[in-house]
C-alpha cells in the first residue's frame, strides 16, 4: 500500500491552503505531520481522505487516483477534529450503525475495538454522557475497527489521560505491525516524535522538510521539532 501526492494545490475563497505538495507514504510506517495551527496539516489529511478535492495535482492510492478512479480510499479509518456520533446511542450502537455501511465486521469485532481503547462495549450510557476523553477513545475505536489499510488521525491523544495516551501508543504500534499506513498530526512535539517513524514539517501550506527516525530508540533531533 502506498499514497503518492503530486503537485497538490488547494485554495479556499482564493486563499492558498496547500501549495505544490509532493509527498509519499508507505504501509507499515507511522508518518507525523508537524506544523502550527493553520499550516495545512488537517487540509492535507482531508485531501488524502477524499473529503476535499484539490484544485490541481493528484492523490494516487495504490494506482487509483482520488476524484477520478475513486471518490474515497477503499480501506480507510479516519479521525479528523472532534469525533461525531449520535448522542442518544451507546458506544456499541454507534459503531454498529457505522459498521453496517460496509458490512465487513462482526459484532464481536466491534466489541473488540471498543475494548481496545479502554471502553466497555456493554456500557449502557449514551454518547452524550461520555467525557471528552471517552468520546476521543470511541473515535479511535471507530477508526480502527475495520482493520483499514490506511489510518488517519488528527490529534489522536487529544483529551486523553495518561492511561489513554499509553493505549493509543500501543494501538498505533499494533496497527503499524499489522501493516497499516498511518498518518497522524499532533500538537505535542514529544508525542509526535515518540509515535512517528517519519516526520514532515508543514508551514503555510508547504512541505518544508522531511526527517526519518533511523533508530526508534533514539530521538529525532530537537532542532527538527522546534523548527
């Protein structure tokens, strides 16, 4: 599995948001996107997910062009910005409804995804009664439940306590080992460094630099993350 973004440009109301983005991702690795608010990270994630169409350029996903050959990636788990579910449904009922669209997984697999993020699939509380951290956990469960080939997470540890952060770290490593292609954005530079195999620096809609962690036991140079 690969994603190749070539010459991607996107403007909104004549304001450039993405400028000549050229970037490649491969399966079995975690790619971090680093940049300040408004740098273009989330917009790039949306473009790769098929949620927006670029003005020019292309997103090639295993030989299929978004907006031409396919409308969305064939196998995608995504959490961008705040997770949104039906407030009066339980965690299981929310995921069951979403899973029914593709019909790829069983109730047992839905339950397992909920348990993986530290929630109880038998919990009768509805989504509206969840804390922010519980809502975030459910959003991650939704993104991983169908074992997608591509996982895109914007601020995956947002609103999570220490135990939740550890769970997300474990889940991402498990999904990476499974062979998933994972793209994350995180405002916490230390967490981004810890999770990522490679980091792309984005500023004003442009890719400024690309760094590879050669040894997962060593930190990426602090200058990279503070740039």
